[in-house]
C-alpha cells in the first residue's frame, strides 16, 4: 500500500523550519528532506518521534494515496 507524507504541509502550517525539526527528532536535514518529498519512508523509531513531537496520529501524517 502506498502512502503520501503530509509532513511538508504540517510543518509549513505550524511554521516549523525543516532543519530545526530534523534536529529535534534526531535525524539529518537530508533524511528529513527525503521523507518530506516522499522519496523514503522512515523507520518506526523516526515515525514515532515525528508523531510524538507533532502530537499527531501517524494516520494524520501519512495518508493512503
């Protein structure tokens, strides 16, 4: 099943800079860029960190295509 990442929209709505967010969740800006642009899907650990930091259910961040 394919999923689309809404992280780019969510971060923009909350006015969170990608570099700052990457530092908070403990990944490189390049890794975050790859996730945001739907080029890679992160590990469960990273998904959990993203979800926790944004206080959002995973299903609000990744939606079915």
